[in-house]
């Protein structure tokens, strides 16, 4: 599918309406628009992570820059496919046709994330507490993307309860947030940055 964008502004959305992929008009406040709008936010956050890794670490830690560019590049491209799926006009939930049961263990998109998670996990040690975002900028940016992904996932659950949602998208969003957590720990390990751990009960 080729996309050609000739104009930046069209004025067609000035009254709070937008058009879905097949020209159906819908409110910008709708849950459907919110579901792909939140995806767009996450993709932008991934762009910050990717750009920072390349800009800041290409010379000193080329393995981080290379891994981030390859993996997040794949993820960001797929996110546009997800956005297209989320923007398709949909029928009411009661009119949905029964679909075959989804199995994430056979989905290469999800397996790609799981393989990267497992590869990172082999490098860093287990911990006995929650990690506090920070320690280094790349860790912090990854956590911003992770929490944005969790928010997107909650929106997808709301959409799933009210209208059609391809099940793989919800699974992918869940696994993507897991990936970003593993990635944040991996970059801290590679950069030899001390992770900040939550200490329960500590007061100011």
C-alpha cells in the first residue's frame, strides 16, 4: 500500500471530526481514534529512545546503538501497520463474526519481542525490588515509552470491551511494554549504570 501525502493541513478536522481509512467520518473524541492516537504517542516515544541511543552511544557503545536501531526500527514500522488496522471502520460488537482462536506462540510479531527480551535477560541479574526509572537518560526514556505503552494497552482493553479489536494487537502492546522494561535494564547493564531500586517504607 503506497501512501502519498501532498498537503499538511486540510481544514477538514477543524470541527472535531476525522476520517478513518475508508473515508468514514468519526469524532476525534471517539474510543477508536483514541486507540490509534495512543499508539502514535508510543511510536513517537520509541523514536526518542531510538534517536538518543544512536546519537549518544554510536561511538562509545555501538552495540547499544546498533541493537536499538535494528529492533526499534522494526517495531516502529509495525506500529504503523497497527495504526492502519485500528483505523479501519468497524461494526458494532454484537455484529462481530466469530474469529479463530488466536495463539501468540505462532505469531512472529510477538515472538520477535520475546526473543529480544530473552536475549537481554541473559545479560543482567535478577533483582529483589522494582526499578525506579532513571540512572541514565536512555533508561529513563525507555521507561517513558514503557508507561506510555501501558496506557495504550488500557485503552485497547476498553476498546476490546466495546467494539472490535484484533486480539494480536492487545497481546503485542502487552509484550511491547515487557520488552521496554527488559530493554531499560539491558542498557543500564551495558552502560554499567547503577540501577535505582525501590526501598519500601523509606520516607523523606
